[in-house]
C-alpha cells in the first residue's frame, strides 16, 4: 500500500519541461531514496509534492487525499515533514525558537516540543538557547530534521540530508533515519547522492534521468550497471 502516489506529473521551469509524466509511489513504511545526477529534477519533484512549486498537470495523493490543490501549510498539517536542501534554518533565532516554528502548523496545536525530538537529537536539548547560525553544519542538519519531527509527521521528506556534513555526523544521521523508519514506523522519502548511505538506509530506490522516472524498485536493483548508466558523472 502506497502512502504517497504521484501520477503523470508534469512541471515546467520557464520555457523548459523539467518533469515528464512522472509516476512514483512511496510505499507505506518504506525508506525510499530518490536518486539521479544533478539537474535531473529531484528537488523540483520534492518541492512539487510539498506545494512549494505549482504543477502543470498530474495528480498527487497522500493517504488517499488529493494534494494538488492544497497549500503547503495544509500538506504539513496532514503529516508531511520536509527538510529542504541547505537546511534553511533561521540563523538569528535560537534552537528552541527554530523548533517552535514547527509547532505553529501542528494539528492539534500544542505548546511544547515533543520529547521524541530530544530523544532523537539530545544535542538540541543542550543547545536550546544557542543561535542557529552558531551551530556546526551537522548540528544545523539535526536541528532541521528536529524541526520537521516537531510535526510528528507520517511522511518525512529529506533533500540531501548528508550534503556538506562531516563523516561522523553522516553516520549518525543514517542511524536516526534507520531508527525512525524501522522502529518508529515513519515513512521516509529522501534525495541522496552518496551510494553507501543510500544502500545502508533505503529499502526502495527511484531514479530520475532528465526529468523522467527511469528506475523504480527495491534498493537491491541498484547494481553497477544502473549506477554507471544513471548516476556516475
């Protein structure tokens, strides 16, 4: 059973056709990795799912509900957490203020950050009063994921969560994704370039090439031929 279904999705940027009739599913309970070379439409697809880009045509269903006409905030309320590429935390706000921004779109409203966020990222509890801009890249990524988890989402979307992060923290983020997916039961959709990381955390793979979905299957289909054909630069 799919939690997210994208059907015949088309997207344009200026005069260029960026996504071509994309059909993609994210099975409930899976960790689905969206891969492809740079400029193939991965971030565009995630931003379309989140309602941050209008789509030209197609359908997007989340747990049986049609997303296509919903504003981004309503999609978050349905239980879709989003961690954008580059993290986009508020550097002048404290860690606590960054986390509390996630509370504003929660339904039902609550005044406190769920304890699960601090269980997942204990470092954030120690740094509540530190400004976001003073954190290391790895700590900022943990804050960005923590902010998405404040929603207590059913689907967590991560755009290149390991980009520009030191190896030790990359492994830690992998541990967190595995635990959220396998122990907590959170469905995950992530864009990732690092093959070892993708193979470690993902159960499913989808590959975009020039805006078209060219591979869809379990992570074990990701063999050397496919890597050479669609992923190596």
